C-alpha cells in the first residue's frame, strides 16, 4: 500500500488557551491509497474536507466526502478506514480533548506531560 505524506498545522489548541477542543489542518500530498486500520477514542471528532475526495467507512456505512462535506466520528465508534479518490487532500479536524485519550496526531491538543 502506498503511504501518505501528512503535514499537520494546529489552529486552535492548548497554546491558544483551549482546554476541551482542538482544531488542526491535515494536508496529504500524496494521499496514498488510504488507511485500513480502525481505532476509537473517547473524543468526538469531526472532519471537514477542504480539498480532495475520500470515502470513510465506519459504523457499517461508507461516507463519500468532498470539498464542503463533513463527517462525524462519535465517541467510542471505530473509525478511520479511508480510501482517497484524489492524489492530494486537505481537511480540518475538530476534536474534543479528553484526558483518557492519546494526544492528537499533531501533538498540539494538550500540553506535553
């Protein structure tokens, strides 16, 4: 499977004084074929697609997203199976910050411990 090359930019997190919410931009260039692994967390997480197209499969359904579309991963729901339909993608991740969860992928959702 081709690997994606991801970059993350935190927009709102602990550095801006947020305690319970985190927002970052993810850019994939290239997207690769996607991700097959599933995970869950206590946090609620929304993904808002800015550029590119993808399919996210979770909860027994496949969600097709493109620019202007959003998808919600509820707390405790296994998610993150993704197939990218374009070579590049850019999306916002809006996620609650929950103490029992691992830090967000960009590492800026909470102070380092």
